[in-house]
């Protein structure tokens, strides 16, 4: 696992960008599912109005990140070693944040039955 985290080869960075994208998409899916229960609110003030509209949510959390991550990967193809190392650090950090957010969503899903039973 540590070798995967430290590896900044282009192939590995591509895989990490895919993982980051999947975590980003699952974030919005989990968010919308939790919001639809009526027991949760959007904690991110920047996304608060966007989650009211599924089209806006799709564009901001699915389409725009896909374009951005494709652009980043395209730029990584011509990056030097130092840039690849720095990109690896940033991608690992952002992925860790999204992994934490998704874990948080899973925790909220796990305690949802408690809210429903007490309702």
C-alpha cells in the first residue's frame, strides 16, 4: 500500500485520478441520498444551493470534475519528475479528503435506522 501511495509513475497517477473521480461521484450520490431522507442537510455551504437541483449537482460534481481530471492527466503526460512527485502528493491528499468524506457518509447511513426508529 505504501508503495502505491509513493509511486508517481504516470500509470499510477492515472489510476489515482480514477479513484479520486469515483470518490467524487460517490460523494454526490451519497449526499443526495442522505438529503432525500429528510434527516440531513448539506454541510458544504458552497454546494447547498447546487444540491437543490439535480442538473446543477451533476454538472458540478460529475461533469466538471471529469473534464478537470482529464485535463490534469493530459498535462501530467508532459510533466517532469519534480512535477509528477508534487502532483502525486496533491492527488494523495485530495483522495484522502474524499475518502474521509465518503466514510463519513457511510457512518451517517449506518446511523440512519436510529433516526427512523425514533421518529
